[in-house]
C-alpha cells in the first residue's frame, strides 16, 4: 500500500532527515517488520539509524538522503507518517499532527485531539528535492475511462 514514511533523528525544524519509504510506512508495516529490525522498538540512536538504513536498502521504494527528498511536497506534514528518534524512544506523527507512541493504537478522541493541536514542525526540504515520479516518489496514477 502507498503509505509513505519519513525518518528523522530529533524533532523540529533542525531534525536530521535520514530517509523515506514510499510504501507500507504505517507502524504495523515495514516500520514494525522484524525482517529489517523493528524501527519503532529502537531504544538508542545507533540502532534506529541502522534499522532505517537496512529498511531503505532492503526495499525498491526506499530513499536515502544521498538521493534527495523524494516527495513533491516541502516537508513531512504531507507524508502519511513520520518517525523520529529522540530521548531514547521512537515517536510518530501522521500528516504532521501531534506526536504519538507508534506502539499503541490511538482512539478516535486522541486522533481528534492531535488534529486540534495543530501541526508539528519539520525541516523544509525544498532545497533537497529530487522528485523522480518513479517508485521511490510514491506517485499514484489515477486513470478515468469515462
């Protein structure tokens, strides 16, 4: 499924972007997959970086920073999920609305509260964009046969 995810060390406009994937970026998808080492279970920065790097290298739709920002949008506020490692744990946000623990399912009330809380900050990636509109950019094509 085309659920995109971005990965960071730290949070806010000075966070370090360490890569992205274009598919199965939800907490139970590639991000929680034991094949790559469950990213959401990392408890130290080195493990987080290693697991993200292995995931990105292990899928055809992964983008390391050396390939540039894959999306046609400016930051992770438009990405389905973003994950950040900070203070010994991984946190997540969906479409840049409120950080949460990716290990547990949020209730509808919690999602609503996060939406009301406003958007979180991310680094602006315009200067690093390298959109190919190929598999790693997660492009979705809709065709109408009217």
